[in-house]
C-alpha cells in the first residue's frame, strides 16, 4: 500500500494484516484441532509448521495422483479383459454347417 493510501486509511492497513495472519493460521488450527498453538508460540514456529504441513499436503497429493493412475490402469486392464471375454462369447466357430460339408462335392451331389 502506498504512503498516501496509508495516510488516508490508516486503520485499513492493520485490519488487513490481522485478517491475513488469522487466515495463515487457520489451516494449522483446522488440521490439528487437538494441538492448538500455545499463546507464547512464536510466529516463526507457526510458519515452520505451516511449511511442514504444506510439504506433507504436496506429498499426499502426489501419492493420490499415483494411486489414481494405478486405479485407472487397473480399470483399463479389467475392461480390456471383459471386452475380450465378451467377444469370445459372441463369436462362435461353427462346429458343422451344411455349406462346409458340401464344399468337396460337385454337381447334383452338392
């Protein structure tokens, strides 16, 4: 914020900073409701915890993508097997046909 804006709206700057601090701490409190930060905890400790949690979230998102890819591959493989089985069920090789039995005969014998 510029100096002119701060001189005309001095209260706005402090309110925005307070809201931002609360917004930064909200994920930490929400993720660990049983481990609320103590009153004397310093901001650097909280920022370190936020960084650790963000790294863990990134790792979990990567793992989630890997599992989704594995699941997608398994479903593709299963659908391929099901398609192959369905094709085998629908296409039957004839065991005997009058047309194939008469192919070796000629004339009226056919």
